[in-house]
C-alpha cells in the first residue's frame, strides 16, 4: 500500500481532529478533567478514523474522483466520519457519566443502607 497523504493533508486532518475534540469536550459536560479526557479521546479517535478513511477506504481513488482533496486527504469523507466518531464518543462518555452518577446516588440504597436502618440491625419482619 502506498500512502499519498502529504504534510498539508496531515495538518488539515490534525486541525479537524482538534476541532472535533474541542466540540466533544464542550458537549460532554461534568468537570474539567472529564472534558479534557473527552477532548483527548475524540481528537485521537477522529485522527485515526480519518486516516483510515482517507488512506484505506478511499486510498484507491484518484484526485479527480475525490473532490475536494487536500494533499491526498479526502476531506468530505473525513468530515463525515469525524462527525460520526465525535457523536459516538460523546454518547458513550455521557452514558458512562450518567451511570457513574447513578451508582453514587443510589449506591447506598442498593447496599441496604439507604432506608434509615442500620445495615446489621434485624428488620421487623425477621424476628
């Protein structure tokens, strides 16, 4: 396989990946550390998926067949898969944050400590 992605194409891909990462960091919410993690994960995921899309899936196409192309980067296709990748990362991270929040909120009730009784005190039905 021959890679035809030039430095300008890599720079455009990196800039698009950073942009999608920043958007994901803003959408995810929660705390600053969680936003930074979301930004990093999305940036790396968009870069890798964009590279695979441009060089593996559409690497066979010529420049005339793929428009617009920036130094070997099929920009429209990379934008589309980056949008989908960002949506998936944001949905998964929001789901995990919600699950973690539910476990913190309801964790005491699941263990039997949320009803106001001591955990090892016998209930009235078990005498």
